[in-house]
């Protein structure tokens, strides 16, 4: 969060409810990353107060607002201007300040469009199936029109809703044919290699086993499936797509990009991709929280000693990433470097971390001293769990490792100087990769583990034993 002062600009969200919104993670994260002096706050607004809220926001010099359920449609009555796409979709989720009022945009559609481009999906000339005909589905239909899809089948439980959307969108005559259909008529689609957008609310956690269409025959025709639901990360719909040989994606990036695009509109700036990637990691951590503990730091900072003690106290598993990589490669790290080269080792490291992220829970990780120095690894470690940087004075580190001949980095004339030099380079990178810094100058296991557990307890209260 930025330091609030007289120049701080307010951005925010109006909706009802707003308590579970992830948007503050996106917008406050970007402001922090860019050093922009704006703060994002959610506001619960009742339907009767919507017009007053928009007017009040303008009078309070609020820079911009997001709008969520149930106000995305009715908010249009309170705006000075509405972007053409938002007008056609009939929903506004972003208000951008202008002279005299706000202009409304629909960045949901733009966000999904940016996500699919990033995932290498083109709709040009394709046959698309959209499951659902609610607010989100309508934005997907419009995206298909703007991206030149050949034909769109719009399937809905309530046929009439699909029919209304198709009629509206077909009158735009943008070259894409929209065919409304009742959901149960899906067998009438004869085309193959379909791109399917799942835009119903079926399958959302905790109803993770539910799926809007369960017929495996249908999925044999699907080459790409995008589920607008992102929680769980791998929905039943996505599983059916991949089991039948297609590629499947959830739409967490849609959420990310609708926010990034809104932020760019409000502040008239471009958010660099490295900040976007950091925010994506934070979003994933919020949506799919992991219970692992990750210890990072220089050699001699106590990652193994304290890690093993922590694992025992907390009844968790212990995993040393270097040992794990050596086991996977079937040879020591020094030999991997020697025989396969550093590039190969880095690739292996990233592959291993990705696999561990997707599979391991309830574990204390002790990481190699060089591992968090690469930005991509640092991001993966944050996705694996809460990251603690074990710090110690250079002199303390030296005392701990000076007798150890298994430290190739320190096989030199003046190891203390080497430690000082390396720490000067590495400390800022360790700090950037960490959630929390833990002083380990004391070797008292109770004290160090206590500090970690105190913080971990605030994140995973019920898990502290
Ligand atoms: P709506 O409530 O407007 O629409 C819900 C849709 O789901 C309708 O088509 C409805 O059909 C269908 N549906 C609901 N229950 C059933 C059922 N039992 N059987 C068959 N169909 C059913 O929701 P939205 O369009 O706003 O959102 C749809 C999904 O997209 C949500 O899960 C939401 O979380 C997700 N979403 C994701 C975003 C992202 O950033 N990734 C952004 C926006 C939405 P019917 O018309 O017959 O009732």
C-alpha cells in the first residue's frame, strides 16, 4: 500500500456484496509496483443508492471505479458517455473520470480477449460454442464478433435468453453468425475442432464436480475449452476437455487483465508485464492458497536446521529442493552444471518447482541459496507457499560455514570477503522474493521457529499446532 498523503487519488469498486473481491489485490498491487499514489477501496452500494454513489464519487474527485454485480447494467443510466462495446454488451464494469462525469467501459470482454491472445488462441474464422447466456456470455459473444469468429453457437438452459442475445448481436452484422440453441440440443452441432467458452455458473467451488454438459462425445469435438470459472483451477469442464485430447484454460487471467486494463484507463499508463506477472502470482495465492512454508536465504542461514525442526513441530513434511533436483536428475548439481550446462540446470529447476507447486502440500521447503535469485523461480516459490527469508549477519554466516569443505562457492582465499560480496548482490533479491524476513543470528530453534510460526499462524490460524 502506498503512503497516503494529500495527493493520494482514490479508485474503487461499487457492488453488493463486495467483501470477497480480489480487485484490491490487483489495483493496490500495481500502484505499489509502479510507485503510483492511488488507493483502491471496495464500497458496498445498495441499488437505491447507485446513482447517488456515482455522483458522490465524481464530486469526491474519485479517479475511477469498477462496477460489479448487481449494478453493471443500471449504472449506465448515471454515465456521461458509454464506450461502444460496453453499450452493445449492455454492461459496464469500469468508470473512467472525464470532465463532467464518468465514461463507462466493459473491460471484462477486453480482459478475456487479452487472455486468449496470451494463450495463443485466435477466433478468426473459427466455430465457437458458448455455454450460457448470462451477462458474461454476452461479453463473450461480442468478443467473438470483434475477433472475426466464423460462427457462434449460443447454448442456454433458458433458450429465450440465448435467442434475445443472438437477435441483438446479429443485427450488428459484423460478419459472424450467432445461432441460439437450447442447451439440450448440443448434439445438433456438426462441426468439429470447436472452441468452447463455458460461461455458466456451473462448476464453481464448492460444487467442483458439477458440469453443464457431461456427455463425453461432445468433448471429442472440442479443440480448446475456456472456462470463465477460475475456482477451482481445474474445473470438471476443463478436465473433460483435456481427457478428450483438447486444451483447457480457466479464466483467472481474464480477471487479472480486466483489472489491468481498467488501471491503465484510469491512470493513462501502461502496466509493464513484469508487474502484471507479479500481480498474477498474488491473485493465484489468494484464490488457491497453499499451506507450505518456503525458507530462502544464503548458505549457513539455517534453512535445513530450522526447516527440519519446523516440519517436526508442525507435523509437516520436509523437502530440500537441491536434494530433490539431484534425485530427479540422478546426479549431483555440480555434475549437472559440468555435464549439461547452466541453462539445462535452470530449466530443470523451473520444471521441478512447477511440479512441486502443483502437487505438494503440508511441506516445509528448504531451497538452494541461488534458487530465488531468478525472478521466475521467486514467483514460483511464492506460489508454493509463504516465503521466509532467513537472515543472518555476514560474520555469523562465516562462522557457521567456515569449516565446511562442501561449499564450492567458498573455496577461495578469503571466504569472508566472498560472503560479503555475494550477500551485497543477493540480499535485495532475497528480500524481494520473501513475504517475511526472519532474523536467525540466534541459533535458538524455539526462538526462530516461534517467529515463523507466529507469522504463519496469522495466515493459516487453524493449522498452528
Ligand atoms: P449470470 O447469472 O448472468 O448467468 C448464469 C448462466 O449460467 C446463465 O446462462 C444460466 O442459465 C446458467 N446456469 C445457471 N445455473 C444453471 C444450471 N443449473 N443449468 C444450466 N445452466 C445454468 O452469470 P454471469 O454471466 O455473470 O457469470 C457466469 C460465470 O462466469 C460465473 O461463474 C462467473 O463466476 C464467471 N465469470 C468470470 C469472470 C472472470 O473474470 N473470469 C468474469 C465474469 C463472470 P439460465 O439463463 O437458463 O438461467
